[in-house]
C-alpha cells in the first residue's frame, strides 16, 4: 500500500484528520471533488475581499482547547456576530434581546418584556405544541413569531410553519439584556486572511488531488491505501441502496456593488414572506474591510436535488431512520471511517467538526 490513509474531501474534518495523521508519521492522500480545498468554509478573493462562497462561517466555541488549536494555524480577528432582521423595513436586533423588545413594543425593562411575552403565550392556550408554529409561539409569543420567525422559517424550509414538526425549533434564545452578540461562546472570530489560510497550513506536506470524484474511481483509489476517511454523503457512498437522505440546499447570488458600504452589517436577515431570499451577506464586514467596493450575496433556500450541494440535513423521523440503516452498514466496515457533516448526517458547528476529527484521530492512532 502506498498510503496509510486516503482522505475523501478537504473540509475541516478531513483537513484536521490529515494534518494530525501526517504529524504522527502516517502518509496521507487527500482527494477533493471540487477545484479547491476547504469544503464549505472556502473563501474566494473578489475585489480584495474574502467572500464566503458557501455562506458565512463564523468560528465560535466554548472549548479553549479547540480555540487554541485553531489559533495555531491562523490569527483570528475579533469579529462578533450581530445579525439584524429586516421586516418590511423595520430593523430588529438578533438574537431576541432587550433591543429587539424595545423596538417591538417600546418596553424598557426586562420585567416589562417578560410580562409582554408571558401574556402572549398565555393567550394562545398552547400546552402541547405539535407544529413548529405552535412551538415557536409557545416560546416567544405571537408578535415576535409573526414578524421575525414565520416568514424566514417558511422560506428556509419551503413549507408552511404549521406543517413543519415542532422539533425543528427546540428553543429560541431570549436574552433580557441589551446584548446583540448572537453566540454565547466566549471565543469567537474569523481567521485573518480567511479559512483558506487554515486549510492550506493543515494540508502542508500532504499529497492532494483536486477535481477528482472518489466514487467514480474508488476501486483504483482503494488499492492505494490501507484505510479511508470518507467525508462525503454516506448514502451516496452506498449508492443510495436504501434511498436518498434529504437535505435543504442553498443558492447564492453574488453582486459587486460600487460603494464602500452597502448595508452596514455583515448579515441582514429578511424575515418577511415576500422577499424571496432569506438574507444578504456583505462579506467585507467580517474582516472590517475598507475597500472602495463591496461584495454582497443574496441567499436563496432551495429544495435539494441530486447534483446540488447539500447543506442542511432534514433530521426528521423518516430521514433519521434511513440514516440509522446506513449507519448499521458503516459500523460493519473495517477499512473506512465516516465523518463530518455529510458522513454523520448531522448539522455541526465548525468547532464540533474539528473536535470530532481530533477524537477520531485519537481513537484511531493514539
């Protein structure tokens, strides 16, 4: 065998595993279907701006070990995620906090805000929420639901909220402070120079082949290695023998604008039902850029179809049962490890991906 590990994909899970295995003296080959490394964290340079090609990626974690690990590959800036919501021209802060409640109702104190939400919850009479709509209203009341949850969620999932299962919204964060920081995690930022800097350093000294679909060449590639790390779709690996796992997809429309500042914030969510996109991303604000032009991206949710990029797993009962069947096959494998968002059919934050890759290395090699 020429390689100890053939690693399929080059996102954060794959790159972390490859880096750690290489550091332990294992010879690795990374195979990537796209024409670039980095998976969905990849950034393209447009007008001197790091554009998050597959949607915004803000690194945040409560785990100092993971934060220190990532800072070993790149210096992070001090970006704090503070998105805003635009509802038919009305601007609200996210997550829902005292600034939101003041704009919504004119309340000033946490006691007033709590009373307003409690009264709306009580008026609905919802005791055992069966749908996403009922679950959301039981958590945040009717006003916030109608203006800031309903339209956005229905666009995101392509279905009426009254037809979506309640488990999709297990909780909606309510903060009774004037704090617009979206994440509770103490460590947060974006790597200076973009995520490409991290991936490139992780893959230094490791053989890499781009523009190559592993599944089309699996027999010859498998003969080159002792073991495989597969970070693609687990159902695709097994030729969809039990059926297709479902995802939601996204379409991105980029535009270069002849102005230095288009919307004054990196992320603006459009929560009304009439606007066809869910949000506009202005990438330069992630890096506090001062370029004379700006690049914006309109994000349109889409129903996933084979051949499109899968973004969000639809973890309902039907799909979870289907995944368990694929997982049963995977557990019988001795030569392959499935990992990452697609391999585990789970939505992970970036710190979770890195942590899972490190754990996989420890279990495999330590």
